[in-house]
């Protein structure tokens, strides 16, 4: 796992070097990356920032993950990281600073075209824990797993009774499909027949996924249901800078929190933090 994350970092830094060869002075280009779940959101915010004439951003073309993005900020390789988890005490001591910008529903999705478009909490836990291996029509379910340290799985483990043990059981079983990035997750869920996976609504919206979004029990994973508390599953997103960010990084954080930034987030499947 560590080798895979390190490989993503090296690949990303090489691509940054390539992207930096353009007719704009390097100091004028703000470098943004991090969570794959928010990669599309990052691009939408970057486009809005540039459209306002506030500056130019390069968004990482691949996911670094939240931890990789935070490390890159602390190392000076990124100006801003988008993280789907809060900072650890160690990261704060190293000089990282996080600003909560919003929440997005965590959605159970499937490639099934003839689904009832709903899943109960109990069935979701059983399917992820290999205790229920079939859909109600008898077809086998192919659950796509994410690494156990992923922030999204921490939320599912906290909010759904028995999910923590279910995920540990699935990871111990051989032959289960594993997705190491948010993009791998959606790609595998789309390719596998009768799949089941979990993803952020903002990724589904911004990457135009055609996977079927399932209601949880009877509640749809919408922004309005998240606002009212009717829908219980959500990921939080943070902008991470150093404790002494550049003026342009500060400007980007302020833009994301502005009325225009909040509008972009809402269109991208995120409830802004101010709501």
C-alpha cells in the first residue's frame, strides 16, 4: 500500500513538472490536488477561480489521496490540498492548516439497470461483509472495496452498525475486487455486473457517472436530505494549506467560501459549510 501511494506521488510530481512548462511564470500558478473523491470538485472550483480573473490553477490530473495531498503541501509540492478528512495532531504540528468547506452525501451505487433503486442499511452491511452474496433476484453481488484507512469507510463504519467488522471481514477474504483510488472505484463498479460500491455524490456528479444511485432505506442521497438531516451519510471536505500560505492560496480559500464558490459547490453535489 505504501509503495502504491509513493508511486502516485512520484507520478504526480513528474506530471506537475510537465504541466509547469507553459507561458505563465511558475509563481503565478497555484497547485492544487489531493482527494480523488473531490477531484472533479477541485477542477470546477479552479475553473470558477480562473473565470473570476483571480489567478490560474493547475489541478493534479490524478488522485494523491487526502494524506498524499497533505504531505505534498507540507513538502512545498502543492499550494492547496483538498482533503476528505480533518488534520491529524501530527500534521497540525508540522504546520498544516485546514478549512472545512462542505459535505457531500456518501452514496451506494450499482451497475444494475433493473434494481429497485434502494438498499437497506442492514443489507448494505451484510453485502459488504460477505454475509449476503446475492441480490434479491438471485444474481451475485460484486462489492468493490476501498482501503480500510479511507475516510469514507470511517464514516460508514461510524454511522452503520456492524460495518466496521463487515469491512474487516471482506478485506481478509481472498479474491475480492479492491479499488485503491476513487476513480478506480467508479471504473470497477461500472465494469462489474451487478456491482455494489460507495462513492461521494460530488464525484458522481462531476465525473458524470451513469451508475445507479440507491436510496438508503427510503431516503434519497440528495443535498436537501443531507441539509435536513434525513440522509445520514456524508463526507466532509477541507482545504489544506500551510500555516503561512501564499497570498494566492489565501485568495483561493476565500473564493471557495464566497457566494460564487458556494454556488459551484452546490452544483457539484456539495452542501457548503456555511449552510
